[in-house]
C-alpha cells in the first residue's frame, strides 16, 4: 500500500491538504458505475441510473435466444472435455461399458449460465441497435428520461 500526504505551505508552516492511497484509486462506492477502456485511455461514469426499462424490453425480445443459450450452457458434459478423436472415442466406450450414470459429469456454474444468457441478450440488443430507427428512438427515450429526472430534482 502506498500512502502519500500532500502539504501546502501556509505562512511558515506546512499543512496537509490531500492524501493519496493507491488502494482507493480504483475503488467504487455503492451504486452503478460504467468503466470503459479503450486504446490510449479509459473513462468512468459514476452512479448512473441503470436502464431497467431497456433491459426488460431487450430481455423480452431476446427471451428465446437467452433460453437457448442458458439450456446449452447448463447441459451435462464430461468433467474434462475430450480433446482428440481418440479421447472422444474412449469416452464413448467408457460410457457404453459403465453406463452414463457412472461417468463423471458436471453442470456449469450459475455464473456461467447467467453469462450465457447475458451474452445472448447483448447479441440481440446489438441486432436491434444496428437499425438506425431503433437507435434514434432509444436515444430519444434516454433524452426524455434525463429531462424528467432533472425536473423532479
């Protein structure tokens, strides 16, 4: 941990004015934040309002794709996926000799399954936003929401 205190000369004395702590540079307070990294820099937006309405709408549009992605991600499969044709054949022979209930299988974690659903949602959203009319309507919606929020405050 690197902690550094910065001082300012006031009269004949030095007074602490700020403190730097590398552990807190990348920390976030409670809330929703977006971090974007790009060549040559990054940007951060703190305490934004999540777009729940857009998420729900996109979820309804992408429901079938998400269901399919979640089903595929949650299928049973060998603990260590065979790599070669010989290994795949050996797996099939083992399953035939011992029965499928005796072979080692595992499910994906809940996190992996959720990620599969979110990836499908993002793919559907990308398809929708590729349409200029949908993108313009969404930007107009965000603009109206921002105006409404400012008026309430």
